[in-house]
C-alpha cells in the first residue's frame, strides 16, 4: 500500500470539510448514501449505492489500482450534504485520462512539460539579497539532487529571461517523461501546474520530497513576504491546503499508474480446511 494513500484519505476526511467551506464552488446535493469498489477483471470500479461511477462522457470509471479506487471512493465519501466537485482532484484526473477531452497524446503532454521546464520556479532567483539567500539555502539542494539524479546540468536565470536548457537535458527529460503512460503524464502535468515547477514534481515522484515540503518550496517567496508583511488568518493556509491536496492527488495517480498494487483477502485457515 502506498504511504501517501492514508495521508491523502485522512486529509480528505479531516481537512477538506474545514478548509473548503470558505470557497464558493458550484455544488450539487449529495444523492447517495454509501460508496464502494468492485473488481472488474484486472481493473477496479467505484460505486455509489451499488451504481457504477461514470465519467462526464458516460464511460465507466475504471482504474488499474485498488488503492486508487479506494481513494476515489473516499473522495466521494468525504462529501457532506453537497458535492463540491472542483475539490475532487482524483476523480477529475481519472475522468480526464479516460475521456481525454483535448484529444492529447503522451507526446503532446511530454512536449508541454519540456517547454514548461525553462520557466520552473526554482530556476528564477530574486535580486533582493535577503530573499535570494533564502532561495539559495532552500532551492539549491533540490537543484543539486536533480542534476545528480538525472545526469543533467541546469542554469539559474540572471534576470527575467528563462535560462537556456541544453538539447542533451531536453533529451534526458523527454525519455523520462515518455516512460510514463497517459494517465500518469496527465497527473504529472496537473502537479506541475499546481507547483509551477517540473523540478519539484519530479522530486516528489522520486520520493525526495513530501508534497507539503514541495508546496512550501514552491511558495517560498510568498511565505517570505508574509513573514515580512503579515498574513490573513485563514486565507493563506487555505491556499496551501489546496495546493497540497492537488499535489498529493497527482502523486497518488502517478504511483498507482506505475506500480501494481492489490490487496489480497486471506482465507481463514478454518475455511481453507473446510474446502
């Protein structure tokens, strides 16, 4: 079982109802009492009152992993009297992967991520001395890890212009991105856009960083300014919780797409003896 799975489901049940009540989303009334999952050959489905959950295009929502199916069921179970679908990131990611409304391919997403890379947050350091010192302290270790892990060299921007990314670096990253299937790449893209950083998203996938750590690093300049100027009592924590939930959801989908997990129900010894 993925270590991130209980963390994510606990976040859904405890944090989301408290945090997201402040946001004004379009909602609809909850129309089901209980959620569940069923196995369909080598895939898993989510049920609402024994009815199959479907995508917006009418496809049965099928996933390859039992932990992912359970997490989606927990996401629906965490809804209160109303259903706030914009907060249901796992469901949205799986719907998008199955329906593919943009008619994208893995090469389209990989190219998008490669083009996004030169604008990575961690490659732009502030000209303000105090903030720059903080960025170097927090970001440079991640940059050094990334270069060592992927065997590439990165440059830091010296102004507003994106730093150059060599052809060799693009080739290495392209091979890595194309090693994932469509579902995982779609989730990676979702996480990258939340963090504004392919570097941080890959560090999370490689388990070098936890989602909360990645979010704090992505929001480093904002946190620096908040320490200086003060914060709104709940608004900034809400934003951090929202980003953390997005990254955690993306990670769970990626890990479940690249690792096969199955919970085997063990037959009690007494039943085995009877058989």
